[in-house]
């Protein structure tokens, strides 16, 4: 920083009037050096902003003003946060609606004398889904209970329960999980049959029978809101346990 720049600008920085110039005019380098040494100069003299030209394109046509870029980024971030909040609110409402529908489904299971038929015929309308079915792996295969195998004979009804290849329940639901909601659907035709082309989101849940036979409840929805990704897992897992209790009566 040059002493000439300090002599001229220091009184202004202290709130005093400018000192009369003497000698050659200040160069841009001298002013820049002073401002670098006194980064709060413009903060103490905000009125100077009215005299300055905004550096809209300080680095050529391809680089916009930094402040404009910062404001635009913050606005974009705000819009993103607003969208996330709205999505969370929508999922919360959808989750609450699913809880109410599952309660109605449980009541239907309680009065049912044919659980597989109730699941496949009544529950889709109650849950607002396109398909709902019970699946089981072959008797005598690996059990979901540690260290055990499924019994050679199972108490499952012989009608209305679809068969799955051994190991399918663990593969579809995932080890250590009770339920799962999927947007990227695999085995759609196996799980949802003729409704498969309509299904855009599905849910799979374990049906934990006392005998240990690996069983699965599968639901397929056309409207993703019927199975909200953030809110449905616990509720669908409960429905799977309710189906197991009904089958064990």
C-alpha cells in the first residue's frame, strides 16, 4: 500500500472528509492495495456503493457477477428445500391414510373364514392397490427361523397361496428386514400376475408363521401414493404379521 493512498483514504475511513489531493493522481494499483489492506473500508462507507458500477460481468461474457450467482444459488436451494418439505408433508398424509386403510384390512381379516381369498379379493379395494396375494416357499425348505427347516407339511391353506422358489422371501424382502417398498420392481409378473403392467410401486412383507415356513405378502399399486416410500414400511410389516396371525387361527 502506498502512503499517498493512505493519506487520501484514511480520513474517509475514519468518517472525516477527504483530504485535498496533492501530486499525481492515485493509480488503480494503489487504490487496490489500500482496499486489500483495509477490507472493511466499504463497510464503513456504504454510501460509496451508490457511486460504484456493479461488476455484472467482471470476468468476461461467460462469468456472471458473484453476488448474482450466490443469490441464484440460495434461491435454488430454497426451492429445493420447499419441495422436500412439501414431499414430506404429502408422504405424511399418505402414510396416515395407509394406516387407516390397514386398520380396515385387519378388521376384514378378523371376520374372514378364508384368509387367502380375503387377501386377494377384499384387501386390494380396502388398501387401494391393484393386487394383493400371499406367497409361500415349498415345505421342507429352509425356515426363516435360525437353525431350523420348514416342516415337511405346512398348515397353510392349499388354495389361494401362490408358490415361490426357495430363497425368494429373503431375496425379495432382504435379510434382517420385515418389509420393503419398491419403486424398481423385480419379479412383477410372478408377484402381481395380470396386474403387473399396471403396477408402478409395490410392497413385500414377511408373513411370520409359527411353523417357520417362509411366507410373503405382496401388494402392487398403480398410484405410488398408495404405498408412500417414507411411511409405508412399518405399516406394511404390521399387515404381514396380521395376516400371519389370521392364518394361524
